[in-house]
């Protein structure tokens, strides 16, 4: 099996236990984020799944709750890993890009067509941040596969940026969507 983003985390870890906890939780975040984004993307294509507006509303709440739970579990292992990682220099830069045109979606008409009464601004913000997380992990996996993974200081900078974004307003928006 070719190396993935997890191998970059493990290779740069001070302790195997902290790497294992972080990889486990990032995987949970990846799976739940992907499910959330795919649910919205299906609605964007006009697929009425689940079949009724009420069940679609409940599906969005459940998906938001799963992501929020995964992100809540990410705080401790990610903070611990960042503390242990301590780069040798502070000049590292984040290894993932900002949002692309494909992630900038106007969700109001999609939500209206789906019969879901969620706040479209919150949905857009969450979708955007989760899409960036997914792209960042895939980019890190691609870099590992071709042997160009970021150095320790850049890995630290990117993970710090992800933590800063995901564990602040994104969690708040997810809680509101799950309520």
C-alpha cells in the first residue's frame, strides 16, 4: 500500500501514541466530513435522498452532529501533537491551499429545493471548511506518495491552521446545524 497522509503524521511524531490518536481522530473527521459534503452535493445535483423533506432535514442534522463530534475529539490529540512536533524553525508555511471555485456554492436554492430549513450561510461556511480539510488531507497523501511531504515546520503550520479554523467557527456552525 502506498503511503498516505497518516504516514506523514507518524513519521514526524515524537511518540507513536500521540501519532496514533491523531491519525485515528483525523480519520474520523475525514469520514464524517466526506459524508456531510456528499449529502449536500447529492442535493445540489437534484437527488432527493432521503425521500422526504423531514428526513433530509434530519439527515443534515445527523451529518452535522457526526462532524461536530469528530472535530470535538480532534482538539486534544491535535494540540498534543502540535506541542510535541515543535518545529526547528518558525518559517514553515501551510501546505494546503485555500478554497477553490468548486467549493464556493450558493446553498440557499439547494436547501430550498430539498425542503431543508437550515441557515444557508452556515451550510456554506461548514461545507467550505470541510472541503478544505478533505483537500488538505488528500494533498498531504499525494505529497507522501510522490516523496515530497512537507518538512516539520510546514507540517506544524498547516496543522495549526487547520486546528485554528476547524475548532472555532466551524464547530459553532456545526452545533447550530445539528440543533
